[in-house]
C-alpha cells in the first residue's frame, strides 16, 4: 500500500452532484466543508476569466486543509468550482428566481463556456490544479419553459442557473468537451490527479458516454503551496 493510499480523501464540497460522481466512480471520500468568501475572492481575482474556477477551487482546498491540519488530521483534499462564462462575465449562482430567469434568457440559443476548476491538496501542502473547459450551446427554449423550470427552485444552487442533466428542462442543445465538467466535476482530471489509470483516450471517455473530444488534460497542472506545517 502506498503512503498516499493510507490517508483518506476529503471532498471540500457540499454539492450532491460531485458527491454522486465520486461515488459512481468508486472513489472513497469523506466530506470536509470549510466555507470561503467566494464573493470576496472573486472580487480580488485579476487573472483570466476562465481561470476563476480553478482559483476558487484552490482557495477551497487550502482552507479545508487548514481545518484538517489544525484538527490534527492528515489526508488529501479535493475541491472544485464551476463558472459559466458569457459575454466576458461569469454567471454565478443566482441570488433569486428573477435573476435565474434572466440568466436563462441570456443563455438561450447561444453558446457559452463552462470552466470547472479542480484542485487537489496533497499531504505536504502542495496543490495540483487544472481546469476543464467545455463549449455549451443552449437550445431555443421558450419563456414558459424558463418559468416552469425556475419555479422548481433547481437553478438557485447552480452557476448559470441551470443543470445540464435536468430531465424535464434539458436546456442544452449540444456540448463540446467534458459533460461531467458541466455537471460540476470532470472525472478525467480527478482520476489523473489521483493517479488512477482510467483516463480518456482520443474518441472515448470511460466516465461518461456523453463526453466528447477535446478532453481536458492535467499533464501540466499549476502548482501552489501553502505555509502550513
């Protein structure tokens, strides 16, 4: 047994979708929630917009690792953050149903980018981070469909105010890239960071039959380190 496998993997996310994807993949984990001020972090961020999710995921992983270490525990921390990018701005989780409806109207019949950043904090405080970027074309849904979907409350905890896998609304016409990244956790990046062998090859994805090329890669993930012992 390797040294890494002797320590648990902690997921720093309350997202049911991310928990579900890890469980489906057979990856054992424990939840470790350490909230960060996403609004303040976003306001301070000065990098490229499609790197915002990776920046926030790294901050979440660092914060969770601090909680873990202060509690006298050790393990790896996995965090993720999804951003929906349209017209040079990031569509965060809507504040209310009205804003959700406005976001969906703005996205309708248009293409946008979903960028999900993933960060893995290792035992020594080093963080590997990478981003899955997917082009998404929304279908030309009606105002009535928006109203029915918004009334369910489903958009309120989702960046861009939609769920790609929602069985009734089905807002997406086509996605080019990582479908699971749009759901919130690109398993190909997670698998690579965890050194699992199941990584996509050209023309296939072992994690989802809906994913299409180009697949994201973490061959050269950005690295960061903190000052924790």
